C-alpha cells in the first residue's frame, strides 16, 4: 500500500504510533473485535484492533466512543477495513493506541477481501467520502489477498487442554448456532480433539430425582443437526451471555473457523461448556491460516489411525474393568456414530465411561420377577446416552446373580466410586474408567422408529 500524492494525509500505522498526542488518519484491517460496553459516564464504547502491511505483529488498539451503541461501528466481519480520520494517538504502559473522539473523529467501514465496490457500509456522522479513498481501499484489499497474520499457536489451547474455570483462547469451527431458550443463544464448536473427562460430583442416589443430563442444552438436538457434526472430537457448547448476542452472533459463521479470545470454560454435571462474555473477543482468520491448517492436519492424521474413534484419554488402552464377547469383526465407534447411524437397528463396539445408574442400589437391580432391569448413562468425548441392561444381558454383565455385596462392588468399579481400604469414600467425586462395551439399537414403536430408538448393552461382562 502506498499513501503518497493525494493520500498524504493518511499515515501508515508504523508512522501513526510515533505521533503521540497528535491527530492522525489511517486505514487498517480489523484484526479483533469485542462487545461494546457502557462507559462510566454516558457514552458507549468499544475497542478494536487493526493492522496494515507496516505493522502486522500485534496490531494497534483503537478505543471508540459514541453517544449510543447504535453510533459505534457495527462490524459485519472480522477482517473488514476501517478508515479512521482525526483520531488521537495515545500511549499506555509504553503501548501506543488510537483514541476516537466523538467530537471530531470519524470512521467508515468497508467490506474486506472479496469486496467489489467502494461504498462504505457504515459511516459515522462526521465522515465524508473522498475520491482518494477508493484507491486506498483497493490497495488494502490487494494486500489482504496474501496476508497471513503471524499468530503464536501456543496462545490458543486445544479442547483437550481446557480446565474448569479457566479463560482460554481457542481456534474452532462453528457447526451450529441456535436459540436454546427465549433470548438464550448457543454455538456448537469443534477443533477435532477430545475434551478431558470430568469427575462426577453428583451422588449416585441423586439419579432418581435429579438425573445427569445428556446434554448442556435444555432439549436434545434433532437427528439432522447431529448428523451434520463430526463423529470424532468433542462438540463444545458455547453459551453467549445475554446482552452481547446482537454484537456477536453475526460474526459467527456456520461452517467457518473462528478464533475466540477469553472464553470461560466450565463443567456442570460432568459436561463441558464455554461462555462468551463481554470480555470475549473475536480474532481475524485469514484464508489458509497456519493455525487452522495445523488443526485440520492433526484431525486428518487422527482419522488415519487404526483406533481413530477411541477416546484420546483411554490410550494406551482401555481399563480391564470389562470384557466383551462380540464375535463380529469391526472397529470401535463413537457414541456420535451410534446416534447418527443410518440404520435404526444395529450393533456397535464402543469405549465409554459409565457415569450413572438407575436404580442406583444394587439390591434394586432386579424386578420382582427376578429379571435385571437397569438404565446406565454412558458417555464418551462425543455424546452421552442412556443404555439399558435387561434380563440375560444383565446375567452376562454381572456374571449371573451374585450376592448383593459382590454386585455392589462390581457396579462401583464401573461407576468409578472412590474407595479406600475396601470402603467407599463418602461424597468423594467419581472418576469412571474407560471401558469397552457392546451396544445394540432398537425401537419400541413401529409408527415412530427413529423417535422411539433406544440402546441396550449386550455381550459385555464386568471382570472379577
């Protein structure tokens, strides 16, 4: 980009940052945006980061103040172009930034790479279009074609690296966005890795009245939506705080990768979710971004493994708590594979954790007629489901009809109940082991075979 001749009034960012306490004008690509906020006074404000070819390392912050939220820049896409006139350069902790003063500064927003016209899609009240603006915008778009932002990949964690209560930066692909309740929005994101298994703090006896949920969202997603998700790797539910959805939702594009900064990660009932808050920021993702290319390459490499659908967290192999006796050959599959299988009735081999049982007392596992009937809650990094144990499958699982204390010991091993010297540790969180199991799907209503689809454990035995 060259701002010579008629364009003398526009500085490159590397020159603007040297003009502390002076009014300057420059054009930049928007690298980072966040949600606008209310100032301590009567103004609204937002902070963006911009860059140009002269200053690509970290970009420069621009603090913009206006009389209302509506008068702040409404950025359609991260990576769009902003033209700033008469902003004042300031410095804080030896870092230069630009201050937009509503009394004399102005801005204009243009489509970024791929834009075809030179009309700004938003301007501030003091802005007026100049002929030379077209040439500047054209030069920025040309530079953008091959622009690669040098990002430190260590600043962006994988889903398998997250911790409860931690605020992280993450690079992920958006697969779905929906309103899960009135005014409550959620995004479903993925990076090809498995979120860590969480400890289960809920007591076993709570399952009767307050069962562990199968998903974070209030109602399960439709089968069509589930089929659009990858079968390998965790889908992280990301809650969008109320009040920021109108500033964030349009920046999240389904099917596109996004870089999110300052996402709060939490666990509830053993399920991971993220939260986008007023402190969350979205980062520009150029075409063929190096970090995204590496994420995709790692996922493709994982799919080439022999045991690609086994949870990352069970390697080098599963626990020996269970044995399976399934004669048919075939690989292990994920619970997402099970949920989205093309046939209603099918058989599967899975590696899962058993996180809950109903009934929870071993003496109640059998009906008055003496038949096993238990509902287990299974999970892997991709999903959580209910699976039933009935009659002869229960005999196989527990080795017949052992005494109650033996039955209790076996189910406790499966559920990861903490013990010390052979005694249960009261109220201790549970960490169920990764176990192999065989599942078969079936339906109970011929008129609604998919809606009445259920799952049953078979050919699986608890060792010992």
